[in-house]
C-alpha cells in the first residue's frame, strides 16, 4: 500500500478532462488499497486553504499564486507563495505521503516540485497534453511556466505521458530525459452509461454524427463542418451534432447558417457526463477532427458506447487506435481525404457496425483499474526519496 497525494491542476466539482481522470484515478487507487489525498489549487489565489470530502476522499485546496504582469502581484508573491508552501508542508507532515503525483502541470506542478524538494519526497509528473493543447499557449507565453515545468521534469523521478507524442514534445521543448519517460494511457469509467433508461433530450429527430469537446481552433470542428458540407446532399443521411462550448462556437453557428445547414447542424452546448454517454450511444459515428490531439479520452467514451470512431491521425490516437479494426484515422486538414472518408463511413452501415463492435471489445483495456495498476507499478518502483 502506498500513501499517495494526487496534485491535479483542477478537480471536481469543476468539469473537464483532467478533473474526471484525476477523480477516477483517485477512486481506483483507493479501491486497490492505497491511502489517497487530493491537493489542488483554489479557484482564486486569494482564497484561504480549505478541506472537503468528495467520494470519501480528502480534497485539500490551497492558493497557488504565480507571478503576473501586475507589479502589485509581484510584490506580494513571495509572502503569499511562502505561506502556501508552508500550508502544503503542514499537510504533508500530517498525511505522511510516500510520493506526490502531479496530474496536468500548471501552478500545481510548480508547488508540487517545491514541496518535493524541501520535503525530500519522490515526485511523479503526469503530462496530459497541456503543453500542446492549452487554449492560451501558456507554456509559450509565460517564462514562469517554462522555467517551472523544466524544474519539475528535472526533479521528477518518473514522468508519465498520456501518449508518446506528449512525451516527445516535453523532451524536445523542455528537456525531459527520455530515460524516465513512460507512457500511461488515460482511462474510462466502464460503468458510465449503463442506465438503460438514460436518454439525451437534445438528440435530433434524425440520425446524427457526433463531435464532442472544447469548441476551440485546435479541436478542428470547423474542419468537420466543412467536410460535412461537402458531402452531397442526397448522401447526407445524418445530421451533425457538435457538443461543447468555447470561443469558436459562435463562428461555427454562423458558418453553418451561411452554408444553409442551420437545420442539419446542432450545437447543444456543454453536455453532462450522463448526456455524453447517452449522446455517444445514439450516434451513427463519432468524429474527432482535432488539428492535433495528445490522446483522446472521447475515443474511449465512444468505444464504451459501441459507437464507431473516425479520429485525427495527428498526435496520440495512432498510438492506440488500430486502423480499420477499431477505428479509422485521417488527417482532418486534408480536406479531400477527410470528406471522402466521412462520406464513405456514412454510406457503409456494416463497416460502422464492425468498427463499433471492435471498439466495445477493446475498451476494457482502458478501464480505470487497469490504468491505476500501471500507476501503482510505477509508484512501487520509486524506492526511497533522493
């Protein structure tokens, strides 16, 4: 048994990918017999530390301020940072963790690295694609974050990545040592969507193709809309649903209207986890058109529902999607190829059924107990702190 502190960049009740993966990893580790606490930044740096219980797990929230361009913040930072680090040190003295595991490097990662250094604790950093998918490109813009992640990757005993693509980026840009880089795939809750009475009230009246995610440029939903529009009208036998919110949502709505597709393209906004499961189960095809994608948990959610997958070939998906076995891969920036593949899948129900059935069989490899077992093996191999 290990005493593990998970330090994600965010955690429920906030919504998002890192929140879900951190929650399920924590639950799976506890189920396997480990003692787990979650330490996470407060929503505002000015908030006082506080502790809550979620799902039977102790979640401690600490302010984790970093420098900004505001001179007043720079003046206050040393005192505020030292105070937060002392609070973290007191929590470590009380819980006595064997290791710290950062999930998705942000200010949480910088504070975890500082705590690991002063407390001589083993540090594991788990990269979830934040260095390439952050909406604000924080690691390009912020010298503080670039310095912080280099420090964290150097100090870490092990660095996991959701894909080799993610690790290669960290090796090339931030000096990660390949010798301590390990791929640990993300997981999915296989029990989600088991309720046969669950339904999605926003489902169109016609069959539909489904895209899900943050509606931002990197996710490529404009490419999906363009490919869908190029399919001849007589062959467009399904509507298109794009679920999610983001800066590109309003432009996409306008483009759908300009193309004369306002009645065929639907934008329901953010979906709950239950709605995601139901929407996946009802889709003819799930499409992930990202310009790049570090991993793609939504692929696992589609497999869980037995829904066929068309995914980007740029980034992590080619590392686990087997072409024309449990999914189809395409470069969505190749407009002709993307349109042809989408058109072909829409016309071939038998092929879609084969892909969906193969995905449903494959998804068990990504159940959270399996993923947690990979983390536990890494934890066990850490040995004493340096």
